[in-house]
C-alpha cells in the first residue's frame, strides 16, 4: 500500500504537529503514525512529496464486517455500527474508510470533536478521501461556523475531484445555510458550468436567488429543479412547494399591469380598434373578451374578475385570443364557432342514457333541461378552447418571461379544476360517460403542456384509461407539429381535426367570419351574390380547409377509379347535349357546391338534371366534366384533384 502526501499547507492542516518540522522530522512523524503492530512503513521524501509504503499483506481483509457497518449505519443503528467499526480499526487502522464512517457516525451522534479526529485519521491514511474532506468542511461550516477552515477542506476536495458537480453543489448548500451567499453562489455556478442538468444545483441557486430577492431568477432555477428531476423524490416535493412560494412572492414584485397594458396598446395599433379593460366583481369566469363586432360596439371590452388568482395572466390570455383573431382577419381566414339547437339536439341524443338515469332518480324535467344546456355549452367551450389555449400558453411562455410566475399560478388552478371535473365522484355518477371520457382527453392534453412548461406532473391524477392517454398523446404531438411555426388561423384546423377524431364535430360548425357577416347582413349578401353568384372569388377558410383535406386524401391514391368511371358516365351523358345546356348544368352544380360536397355523401340532386341522384364522388365527377366541356378555362378554379382521372376517362370514352 502506498500513500503519497504533497508537502504543503494541507499536509500541515491534517498533521498540525509537523508544521514547523524539518524534512527528517516529517519523515519520523509519518513513520510513527503509519506503524501498525510489527509493521513499520517505508517513508521517502522526494522533492515536495512524502511517499509512504506500507506492507499490508499480513492484514486480513475485513470486508464482511465493513458491509455490516454500512448496513447498520444506513438503518440508523449507530451504536452497533460503532462497536463493529472500532474492532475493525483495532485490527486494521490502515483503512481510510473505516475512520471516515466512524467520523460520520460520531458527527450524527453530535460528538463533532471526536468526529473531526476520526476524519483526520481517514485523511492521514488517504489524503484523497473525498467524502472525508467534504465531511470535514461540513462540520466546520455547520457546527463550528468556521468558514475559513471549512474552505481548506472543500478546496482540497475539489482538487481531488475537480469535476464532481455533486460535491461542489453540496459545498454551495452548506455555505448557503450559513448565510455566506457570495461564496455559495461561486460554487453553485461552478457546478452549473460542469453540469447544467443537475436539479440539486438549480434548487440551491433558487434558494440563493430567493434570499437575494431575485425572484424571477429564483423562479427560473426552481422550475429547472422540477423539470430536470424525473423522480418524484424529496427534492421534487420540496421544489414543488418552493415554486409555489416563489411564484406568490414574484407576482407581488413584478408589475403585471405594465405587461398587459403594453400588449394591449400593441394590439390596438395592429387591429385599429380600442380595447377597454374593465374589472367586474360579478363576472362568473375569471376573464373574457367581448369582440366589438359581436356587440355592435366601437371597442373590444375585456372583463376580468379582480378576485381571481394571478389575474394578469388571464388578461394576457384573452388578449392573445384577440391577437390571433387580428392575424386571421388580416388574411381573411378568421372563423367563428357556431352552435345552435340543431347541434344541441344531436348532443341530447348522444347523452340520452345519462338523462334517463337522472329521470330514474326523480330529477325534475326542467332541472334536467338546465343540466343538459349546461354540459352542452360547457363541453363546446372545451372543444373550442382546449386546442386554442395550447397555442396561447405556448406563445405567452415564450414571449413574456416576466409573466411566467403569473402563468404558473393561474394554470395550476385551471389544471386542478380540470382534474376535479373528470374525477369527482358526484360528477362521475351523473355526467354522460362518453362526454367525461372526451373531456378527460382534452384536459390531459392541457396537463401535458403544463408538465412540459413547468415540470409539474399531474397526469396520473386524471385516472385516464390507456385509450384516453394514447389519444391525448397523439393530440399533443399534433399540436407540437404546428406550434413553432403556426400560421394565422391554423388553430382552427387543429380544433376541427381533434373534434373529428373524437366524433364531436357534429356539436358545432366553424364558419368563415367574412361569410358569416355577409350571411347575416342582407345588403352585403345581395351585393356579394350579384358580383360573384358562384362564390368562385370568395375566399372561404372553411371550404379551403375541407378542399385541402379532400385533396390530400385523394392524393394518397394514384387514381380514383370510381371517379374515372363516373366521369366516363358523365361524358356519355353530355355527348349529345348542346353546350349552353351543359353550361347551365355546370352553373347549377357549382351553385349547389357552394355548400360543399362530401365525397362520401349520397342523394345529391341537381334541378337541371331531373330524375338523377348522385353519390358524393359521382356529383364531383359530373361537376368536373360539365366545366371541362362548357367552361374549360375555369376548371382549375374548382380545385378538384382529378386531372389524372379526367385524362384516363377521356381515353376510355374514346375507345368505346
């Protein structure tokens, strides 16, 4: 066994009796210390190194007893462990770890002086025992309030293991506990430079920045302590409590009003309409925005309940709704979410079993009707808001860093309310099961974003089935495909996709805002109809989305043979017909097509072709052929993806 000591200040720290000794005396002192029974060490002084060589071949291994000591110590049975250790040391004092563990036990028992003596022995046998060095520093920091001496051991520990970020973080924590923030920050930042993914380091920095009243920075670090810790361990639980505490302090320190007023002025310039922000103590929701156009006002009105938690975030959330609307309007793509009695009747049919259960319980019919209205409107709000809110929160998180503590507290409340809504026993007993399941999926997606943004994991608490979890995961992946380069109005595409996947699209309709305004304003509708009766020049985002989806579905196949055969039939039908009559049929089909054709639909009729009924693909084939024959220069305006089918149909027709 060989022990190498550098003859420097640290050697004299662990062998203070040698501080003023000459080389010969140092050698003698080391020989005396490392002598064990009949075994004397060989000590050589080479330049500034003292090399101690010990023949330990006659000293038997005590590994079994050592493991016993470790096990007893882990169980807190220090007295038993100490007895075994002392016996081990009497037989083999050369083992540094025996002394180190004894020092740790003595420290746990409160005997810091004897703990120091044992740790010094550990370091004499192995000057590179990192744990012994750390423990010495900790004792001098925590129990002696002697930072200068503590730093001697800490610095030596870093020389031994310069890249051990856990050791460096631990040093920072101990210094922080003594209120020495400057030195603690040095060690935390050093640890962070080695490994920026260590949650313990971030947590230490969060505590330090909180002490220095740098709450936004503290929030950032405690957030990372949560996000970088996949285990729900003690650190995770402490960080969850700490982020709540820091966020509460931060929202008192940060001027949230300044944030939302700046954004408001920006939107007023972009949209050309004033935005009034008003407190309303009677408001049932936390905040809502009333668009000027829907209330025949000159200005938009954003109302908020001042009693709501972190209401500044809720105001910003509503302003982003306006921002998205302005962007969509500027390119004519804004859409309105419309739901009426027709949609409500379809919903009522789907939830009939739940209503039947309520009647069996003796619930009055008017109460059932009110309940139906409530869940129908509430579910539709969720269908609309769930996907849109993801884009809003993503935008806020990445654009307004100072808003994050407000956002955290506000979303924490929203997430907890969502969990309650799909797990509460009373709700589960009375609510329609199919609605609860789909609502849980929407809520799960929100929980996934909250976890990604802030690291807080509520997903188990939704009690989701494997199907619900898988569906929500699919939705969130789709959202991530859109979010970073989202174009104006694309949130409506995601909204529609999810609703169709969950089979709830029948409870509402999306309609282009421009089309809706025209339809509800007779003068504007007449003028538009006179200028463009077929709507060929009318940019309708809903129809554009349906056409895009249709084209994509058709593009998945090389040739749609059903359409080819219907086109051949159309060519035969029109073969002896005058061009003017074909043109009239073309316009009649186009007029009906302003409402859209479903390829999978059936029973379509055209007034100028009495006695004929059409399936979806057949009417589309006749649509294409009538225009190709009578108005060929306008065929491309139809945006029907059937050029290849038309070419093949012509070849087949000519061969007949």
